[in-house]
C-alpha cells in the first residue's frame, strides 16, 4: 500500500474532528467519502475559515441546505437564517479549533482566521478538484453537509507519522487560549 500523503492524513484528522463534533451534538451522521453530486437546494448556508503556519496554510468550508444547519443547531427550529449563518460559523470554528489542537500533538502550530458565512438561494462550489483540495462530507438524515479542506503545503514539509506523547494532550477540547 503506497504511503498516505500529507493532504490525505490532514484531511483524515479534520474529518475525525468533524465527526466527533457532530456526535457531541447528539446527531447520528455518516461520513461520506469522495466528491458528492450537487443537489440543487433552495436556501443554502456556507461558512468558511482560513488557517496557516510556516509550513502550510488552508481553509475549511462547510456548505449545505439551511435545513441541515437547523438540524445541527442546539436550539429549537425557530432560529432565523441569520442565526443559522452564525451557527455555521461556529461549527467551522469548532472543527478547525479541534484540528488545530490535534496538530499541536504533531508539533504543527496553526494560526486561525475568523469564520465567515454566506446565505444564498444556492451555493455551488467548483466541482473540479485541484491538488490540495479534499472533500469531507457527512449525511445528516436525508441531507448532505458538504465540507472542503483546501491546503497549500510548503515543499519538504512532512507531517510526523505519530503524535508526540508529550504533546498528545496539547489542549483539551473546549479549552481557551488567551493571546
């Protein structure tokens, strides 16, 4: 079996972070590998955030019908579309925060960007994959929460095979870091 690339390993780490986050919300979701066919929906929500270090930089985008974000929201379904956009940003923020914490155990320190969101009739991300772009999607009930990890990695960077034991518990989920 050929060695797994940095991109594949980083996508797997982020996918695990996202799966854990959804499970902690009490939702049964199924990871769906690969690119998903575009399903036209009315009322899409998209949130994204960037991150970077000296060795890599990238972004994580979540998009789907507003109903999937409503399903994941911890409050009753009476939330507004603006509330759902804020919630989508929070999901991206929590997922990339977990990703950041996991990478600390590998000796990789990421600076995080501020999540942003978009509400529209329909959002459709480019279907052409370019190097460094990995799909991370989940089925939630009969809906798809589509995620995309986009990476640019400095030549020569190699993610260590295993997390360092002394950094394995770098930050517990939910920890705050003050700058």
